[in-house]
């Protein structure tokens, strides 16, 4: 699945965030931008998986609906973290506050990247024989 390949490629870059200078505004901005992309890829991968599983919500679902549906299907999903990511993505898209950006970067590194990694690993385990078919 091309979306999953893109998800994995972007995540491999985002995983390096903790090695960067987290006092540099340019780096902070870059991490947040990569997070936005990763979140978009994440919920769209979930949407494709829901389609594959025959769930009708995947045909027209919003990110929130897709996350909620995925949570009911996959025991490894932490709905509260995914909904927190959605809220942070929406909030930071329209407002730039340096302190809020730093707080978000710490959340990205401490909670969101491990959540993205878990999704990657669980998808590889569950769909290893059919990812190329999707």
C-alpha cells in the first residue's frame, strides 16, 4: 500500500526528532510540520485498512470518525492519544505560539512518535501478507 510506504518513510525522519536542537525555532517548526504530515498519513492509512476490512465508514469518514472506527477494530489503538493528536494538529494549524509549539514538540517526541511506531509495527504484523495487494 503506497500510503503505508509513505507513512513509514515520513516516520523514519520524524523518529530522529529527539536528536535535534529543540531550542531552535526552525527545528521546532520542522518537527511540527513532519508531525502534521505523519498524522495525515496515519489516519489515511487507517482509512485504507478500514476499507480493506469492509467497514463502510471508510467511504466518507472524517479523521475523527476514522480514528473512532479504528479504535473499535484494533486493540492496539489508543483513542485518546489519536484524538489528542487531531486536536493539536487543528489547534496549531491556525495559531503560532512559541511556548505552545515547544510543548507540542515534547508531546510529539514523548507520546506521538511512539504511537506512530506502534501503528507501523502492528500493521506490519497483521497485514504482512497483503500490504502489497491493498
